[in-house]
C-alpha cells in the first residue's frame, strides 16, 4: 500500500516491525514510544 503523501511504499511491513520489536526485547533494550495530538505536547517536550 503506497504512502498517501509520498506515493512510495511503507518502509516496513507489519512482520518487519514485529521482528525488530522482538529483537529489541530479546536484547533487553529500552523501547521508547511517544505520541502527540495537536502538537501542544510536542511543543512542551
């Protein structure tokens, strides 16, 4: 499925993301997740 903004495909498939996540977990590395809605959160981070 192409990216609607760039017209290119997504860089990772669902399986690739899962594999990378599992590899990170198996190495006991930190996983950091972030998110923002309107940008107010990002502004103050």
